[in-house]
């Protein structure tokens, strides 16, 4: 089934927004099992009007979208986030001390490609949190020395 250019432009926007939401570069998407960075560049610029189904399936997986999300977007709908329903509670046993994160590998999917994609996402999120905390700490330190 072919789609008009407007549908591919809509997909391009959704993919770019999702990648930004997850804090992933195009290379991160590829490393998480997504399509090549060249293919992703084409998708995000709506440069083509067809792709191999395998590339779109890999894109869905890397962006943590449910199967069929690309086709849903092309048909005017919205993508469905896959892992939100599968994520375990942050402390399922309730026995961790405050501040403890528990097992960082808990709740990973069994499929190796999905595991890799989830690990890349978690790594990016941890990096952003570390950066935020370092910046906050530096600001507090500057405030103490200024006063």
C-alpha cells in the first residue's frame, strides 16, 4: 500500500519527536537494533515513499513502539508505546532502602534485540540524570561560594 508524501512527512515528525523524547541520536537508534543511520535519515526527512518492511519493524523496536505503529502513523493515527505496559514497578518487592535503585537489569525483555534497545534507552536516561545532578551540584556550589 502506498502513501502520499504528507503521510511520510507525518511519520518523519513522529520519528524525530520520539527519538528526541528518548534522548537518542540516529546512531543510538541504529545501535539499538533500528535501521541504518542512512535509512533513518531518509525516514526523518521524508525522502522516500517506501522502505523494506524489515527496516520499519526495526525502527518500531528501537523506538519502543508496538508492532504496526509505523503503519498507524502513515494512516493518520498515533504510534503505540510498547514498553510502558511491560515496565515493572520501580520497587516491586518494596524492600529496598530509600535511594536504592534495585536491579538495573530487572524487567528486560527476553528478545536480544529488544534487550539491547532497552539497555541503550536506560543508559541514555542515566547519562541525562547524571548530567542534571552534576549541573545542579555545580550551581549549589557556586551559590555557596558567592554568598
